[in-house]
């Protein structure tokens, strides 16, 4: 996650860097990676207590929210493919 934070900082420092397509894709990838990594970091904490998992302290709504952010984090995979295509074609 620290790597994604650094990439986000580095690609958005100046207006000139923010205008490049490569930096825009890297910034977006980093944002989605941060969201997904944060959701994974909570592990079983948002899981409902009724599931009897170690460390489960949540309810159905927190479990659904974690699942949503994990799925949002998978967008980073698609952006990674877009970056690979950009490198291939340019």
C-alpha cells in the first residue's frame, strides 16, 4: 500500500505530470489498489459474529461493504492490462 501511495503522490505532483495518460492510469490504478488493500487488511473483522470466525466483530452491512471494496480493488487488474497495452502500442 505504501508503494501505491508513493505512486499516487509522484504522479500527481505537478500539472504537467497530471496531464499525461500514463500518469493518469497509474494514479487511478493506485487509488483502486489502496481501496482493495484496505478492504483486505480488515480480514475477518467486518464478518458477522454469527459466522463464528476468529476476530469477527461486524454485521451483514460491514461484510457487504468489505466485499464491495474488495471487488472495487479488482479494477486495478484491468488498469494493469490497460497499462500493458499502452506500453505495447507506444
